[in-house]
């Protein structure tokens, strides 16, 4: 098929590669414009933009589709279908209607569960036991379109958002190829009216750990925010990101260090911190972290 691909972050790159490997013709790639990045704040293309440029594909980066010129340029591509994966822009009806067979979206949840911007983070933080990928026909509403195909995956107690992100990206790439292979035979399934939840964008204000919560809640919080933006607390007055943990035994005052392995008492139960990151440093396993930073039994984390 002649496909317009629309995506921006790492999650979308896997689907782009899968479509190309399946033999489809990517006639254009739409991505978010380059953003300032690094110490010099130089404009840097996003992952999809960079991948498409490396492959020699036509790349377009409109700020939005409020300009008739951009809509006309999109329509003039005469695409069979558009595949949209975490693109980051609301698409007007004129764009949705332009490809002959409309637009498909790869969404990282089991719709109608977790419509919106951060479905992977929110699923872990809420304690969901499963999630998945839906291939959806796009319409004007936010993730409201009928579903063509879906595939489930378990959420394990050890999963971080980073780990689950990569697993879902692989499923999404494979499933969209399968959807296109069987498109004429698939019957769109309208989403149920009940069971909808909204995965609001992650705000950095959510990231501070509240040790008064129970260990299970804090574990979900840490893993759901790992690796970005990273849950954090203060250890000896220094802000430290907490990137992974495991449920442990022990009790004490909330936030109290219980041993020399960074086991921390929670409001109920305890957690052992297994991966941490100091400001200006890379992520470290707990053993490596402790070689350069003292965390003593009886300390209270804030």
C-alpha cells in the first residue's frame, strides 16, 4: 500500500520499520518539528524524523494542520491509508478523510481503557494486570474510533514503563502489518460505552514519592514513572531518582532506611530500591550506587 506514516517518538519507529519490512511504500513521513535539545539547545529531529531521514524518506513537520496549504499538500499525496502512532497532533477531519481508506492508529492500551496521552504509564501506576495494543480506525474524538484488531500482554510486577513500552512497540509494529494484510476482511468493533478511563499526561509534580503510601502503591508509582520522568525523593538532602524496586519485608517509620541494602519502610510494608540515579549521573544498580553515596540504617528519606 501507499502509506503516509505519522509518528514522532521512539515508540513509533518500530512500526515504521515493520511497515517497510513488510514491503509497503511509505510515500511520506509526518513528524513533530525538531526541538531544542542538549546543552547548546540546538534543534534536534525526533526519533521518527531521524529514522526517516536516514532511510531517505520524504519528511514533513508541520506545526499543525490549521493551514490549508498543509492540508492540500497532505491530500495531494494520494495515499491509500495513513498509519498514525503517537504523532502528537490532533488531526482535523479533512486529514482523516484524505487517504482512500482513512487513517489507522496504533494505541498502547486495550481501548476504551486508557484513552489519551500516557496509557503505558497510567496502566502500571493503576495496578492493571494486563494491557495491549489496539489498531483503531481514527475519527474526530480522542481515541474513540472502532477497533480492528487488538492483542493483550500481561503487566508483570517487575515491569517498568520502559520495559512495557518496548514490548508494546514490538506488538504494535507486528499487529499493524497483520491488520493491513487482512484489512478487507476485518469488521470494525465499536468501543463499549462503559469502562473508559483517561490517561492524562504525566506531570513532573506527580513524581515525588510519598512514603506514607503502602509498598505496593509506591512500587507501581516508581515503575510507572521509570525511566521518565523518574520518581524521586531526597536522600541526605540530595534529590535522587528511584527507577526500580522490589517488595521487601520489614517495618518502621515511613521513609526509614531499614538496612544496608536500601530497604525502606513505607506506610504499610517495605520496598528495596534496586536502581537509582543521582543528578548528573547515569542510572545505577543499588550496589554501585552505595559505593559512592552513603545511605545509613535509620536515615529518613523525604
